[in-house]
């Protein structure tokens, strides 16, 4: 039977999550999506109205099918964790069972198991502030949404990921090299995500026979990246300085995710795989 993938972190057709889903779908996987609760309505409406149809086209001409969209807020593990003001917020009140534990339970109920788990989400409320000006709350919120969210997803989904399965997150080079502008504790969050990739590869490998990798992606003009504010400058910098002087397409990241999720990568786990036109390898811009 074909593989089944759950992709957390899609709310439009511009980001890495969408491109990864397309590559997985093109390779024959069934696609389940987890969408941030406040973005759910507009995403589902746009899907239904055909707004994404052009970007749903797969290489064979067919349209990517999304079997089910689940509401998800990956900063909450279970209903007891949700504060009253969020529960009653009108953007949340219309949806149910969107904490990580509940989503994993729903997927189990609906489909039994999955083979591939993709974490393509991040949030840092103070991302535009330098680290030196970041508040404790802002820093912890970045870590919660961008790093612990992966620990939590893996924790609750691992029991329903078939042995031989694969999990992938997305990281950014700001974790290991200074990228001024990637603030608010987001650089710290990506460093945690990469370190956790190794520890979780060990733990989930031994316990569940599943692989854990992360893709360090080059810059893409996604919704999240536009919110940071410096994305055009970073794209220009890469065009000028990377070994491969071309714009990075989201599909190039999607294709590597499909490879990493496939049996072709059955011995790769605990890895940070760079998909950035080689920019990470440069020591100085020329
Ligand atoms: P994106 O906006 O398409 O994806 C981010 C998603 O996270 C959004 O759909 C948003 O709704 C969701 N999200 C935010 N908080 C959430 C929460 N609490 N629960 C559930 N979902 C939540 O942007 P993207 O750039 O494609 O980001 C995907 C991943 O790629 C992120 O981890 C990002 O850090 C990483 N990345 C992006 C770039 C880039 O240049 N765009 C580079 C390297 C890595």
C-alpha cells in the first residue's frame, strides 16, 4: 500500500509544507495536513474554492489530493494546557480537538497509522527584535512553537508511525552561524531543533524504528519569512554568494524531503541536510 503522511504547518500554497506535500503526493503518498487553528478557515475556504488548484498540479498533470485537514495548535499538548482566553477566542471556538495529543488520536481513529511525519512550522512573536532585546516570554514562545512543538508531535505520533517511518523538520542556518535579523530567540529555537534531531533520532530509532532528520533550507519568500522582514535581502545575498547562483525553489526542498522519507534514505537519521544551493559551505561572500 502507499505511504501516508501527516504534514503539520500548511496554511497556504507558498511555504515549504505545501511543496513537501506535493513531492510526497507525486511519489504516491496519501496527504493529511495539520493547519494552525487561526488560519484554518481561510485555508479550507481557499482550497474548496479552487484558489490553490494551479499550484496543486503534480508532474503527471493530476491535482494533489489532500485527504483531510486537521486543525492544530502545536503549542498545546492536551486540552488541560489551553488557557481560558484561547479556548473562548472566536478564532478557536469553532474548532475542536486541535491540541497535539488530540490530533494524534483523531488521525489514529481515522486512519490507524501513518508512515511520514513532517514538521513545517515555526513562530517567534519577537522575531524582528534582536536577541539582546528579546523578552523572556518572547524567547520561550519561540522555543515552544518552533522546537518543543516537534518533540511533542513526535511524542504523540510515534506510537502510530509504522516501523521504518520517517520524520522531518525544517531548520535554518541561523542556528549555527550569525544571521543578523533572525531574532526573537528564533536562532536559539533552530539550534534546539537541530540538537533534538540527534537525541530524538536515537530515542525514536531505538524505540520505534523511525528516522528523524531535519532539512536546513535556504531562503524562501513564504508567509512566515515575509513576517521576518529581511527575506528579499537574504535571497539576494544567496544569489550573489552561494556556489549555485540561482533562486531556491520550494520544490527543491520538497524533493529532498521525499527522498529522506523514502527507503532510499533508510540509513540516514539524526542528520541536518542542507538544501540551500550550497551557501552553508561558504566561509566568506565573494
Ligand atoms: P509558512 O508560513 O508556510 O509555514 C509556517 C506555518 O506554521 C504556517 O502555516 C503557520 O500557520 C504555522 N504555525 C505557526 N504557529 C503554529 C502553531 N502554534 N501550531 C501549528 N502551526 C503553526 O512558512 P515556511 O517558511 O514555509 O516555514 C516552514 C518551516 O520552514 C519553518 O520551520 C521555518 O522556520 C522553516 N524555514 C523557512 C525558511 C524560509 O526562508 N522560508 C528557511 C529555512 C527554514
